[in-house]
């Protein structure tokens, strides 16, 4: 069985940053990319808020740059998905693709979180062409235009309020007859003249053409339909952390995110560290994930050197 000092699971900004730091520290890290090489950013088009790219950068290009930087420090990057872990033994035993087993003296988990989508075929068709799960990331491209936000919780209200600051009009598509958000957030969107809340509506289809999203067909609880003209369709119905394989093995919060010690990447198991969206239900930004990848790498290095 192969044995490594540092095993990194996940290849988004957190995983690659952890790889860069552990590689520079001569820990000879091995990184398994997971389900999506490069993580969620590879499904994003242009990114304008990642430092160091004054003209913006495509999501795929940013992740390729991070990968190349990791490879420069001799990080062993491999394809594969972690299907099981045994954290009760030292070194840890990690199973890849149901068959290959690796012993790891330390483990950095950077498996990310997946945005929840409605599951519409038209929604998937226009993903990256008007359909987005991150208003903070992509809202800037729709300034002065009409957009829609799906959801009725705090996140949806925050996204709608943000978009109202840069867009012409924001529709909130809410399945229930009320918002689930806190009273403060409810008041914020209800008092904003640029936000129209469509209660008891669900999206039947996202409309568009070769240029991207052009509208959405909605259906109300009573069966009536309504078409809205929009260029941006933002999902704000939650994220699911990719932690199924760690259930019962690491401490997770009620939503399934990995719990870490305050101001640290340390998890409930000594020698296991978490970075990126898998531990962050709030910010979900590439730069924040990269920063936490740095934290995890430094904590990991300290653990391997000092045993604590």
C-alpha cells in the first residue's frame, strides 16, 4: 500500500492552494482531483474579482494557472474520487475509486460544496450563459438589466438586494406564500422598489437562445402561468457540502459542513484539516477558499513537524 505524508482531496482553489504551500514545504503532497477537475470555477465563465487578474480571467484558465503552479512544486496530481476513509487508524487509510488504498499521515479535505439547482433541462442548458448560483460572482455582468433570483431564504434576499444595487429590476421567485428569511432581510427586499416578489411561483422553463437567457416561464400554485423577460437567472436555494464520505467520521454541522476549530482548519480528528467551501457555508468565494487552503497547508505542516 502506498504511503504519503500529505494527501489532499479536491482540486478547487482551496485544494490547489493547499497543494502549492505543502509542495513548497517539501511535504511531497498527493492531490486527488475529485469529481470535477478544477472544481466549481470551471463551470464559471469570466471572473473579475480574483486578485491578480486586472482584466478578469475565465474560470477554467484560473484553475489551470493554479494547477500549473502546484505542479511547479512537484505536487502529484491524480484523477480519482475518494469513496471511503478510515480515520480511526494511523496513518489514515483512504480508498480511491472503490479500490486503490493509500495511507496518509495527514489529510486535507477540500471537496467543496455543490450548489442546488432546480433540475430543469433548460436550466442546465444555459448554465454559464445567464444561469448562475452566485450573484456576487456573476451579478456584475448583468448591471442595468432585468434578472431573477429563485429562493425565499436569507441567501436569496441577500442575493436579490445585492443585484438590486446594480441591476434594473430583480424578480424573486418564491415557491411558498411567504419568505423564509429573517424579518430584517424580508423588510429589506420588500421595501426595495427594484425588487418584485412573485409568491407561489415555480420555474417551469428557462428561456433563451444562442446568446443566453432571455426569460423564464413561471407557473403559479393555481395553475396560471407568467412569462418574465430577464437576462440573468440566479439560484439561491442552498448548497450541499460534498461530505457524504465523511459522515460519522468527522464532526459535521446540521447542514453537513465540516466543523473546524476557531481560527483554524483543524477538524475533530487530529491530522485531518478542512479548507474551502466544504467548511464555509457563508462566503463561498474563490479567494476565501484559497486563503483557507493556505491555512490548512500551514496547519498540516505544523502537525507533521511537531505532531500537534
